[in-house]
């Protein structure tokens, strides 16, 4: 039975992007279903398929898995390449930290793949989160040799870090050379290129996300289809 992955709009949904990119990179077959985000904070429309009312949501036969980290662990049951062999516990720790942390960086640099923004006076907490993110990436590449954060192969650890490559691109985040090269390598992946292409091609806009980005600084470019 083919898996179904229900995701939000690709321009905005960093959470959806994680399992999507992982499944594409590992050639795990699945059917994609995109559901437009709802205006406002209502989750009721998504509760028809996701108990939490949120995306991503994986449908596997009679099983429903409705959290990005849980989806990755579900996939790992039948796909040993999801997690690296060497440094597996470290990779899981990183994914868990990214899953539950970096709130300031998320709020200060929300996902918007198709635009470029010049930030105005970001709070110090954004810089603190960014410093920690760079430390994770530099530690992983220094320990395992790159080009991915746990070595030669793309794994779930990279999938959880991948949305930050788009955030760095959107907001011009200043990072060290190692992290810059890592983000550039991620952005060159076919899965990342395809996600970006679809995000730019999507004409749908959600006013809350758009207002959030506009309030953070000056939008210098918008490559999305109008």
C-alpha cells in the first residue's frame, strides 16, 4: 500500500517539509496531498484527517501518524537509512532538539521560501538560537566528515535541519563557512529544488503568514507566482 503524506503549503510549512524531503531523498514511495492552510487559527478543517488538526500527517493503511518526528520514527521501522548507523543517538538528539526548540528563530525568521527579506532589529534571542544551530552543524560535520551532518548520507537529522537552509536564504542569515557550505549543499539537492519550485509556483497566500513576514523587515524580492 502506498503511503499518503498530507502537507501544508510548501512556501510556509517547514514541519511538512521534513518528512517530505526525507522520503524523496531516500526514495520512499508516497502520494502527496497538499491542503491549504486555513485563515486564522482554526484547526477544525484539518481534524478530518489529523487528530491534532495539524500537518504533516502520514496515512499508512489503518495507521495515522500526525507529527513530523513520529512520522520519521514510523518510517524508520522499515527503512534503516532513515537514521545513520554511526552517531545514531547523536542524530536523534539533534532531531529532537530541533523539533522542540529554536522557537525564537522560528518566530523571528518564519518560513517563506519564495521571498527575500531584510530583517529589521531582530531580537537577541534569534542570534542565540542561530549560534546554537551553527554549533550543531559544525559539530556534526567535524565529527562525521560531511557533507551531511552525520556523514556521507542524507538522514533524518538533515531533514530536520533542512528548513533552516531556506530560512538562511530568505533572511540572509550570517553563518560560518562550514554552515554556509552545508546549507548550500542542501539547497542543491533535487528534493529541495523541487520543494522550492512548487513553493514558488503556488499562487495561494495566507494573510497571517504574509503579515508576519512583512512585520519583520523589508521584503526585497518576491519570486512567487502572482
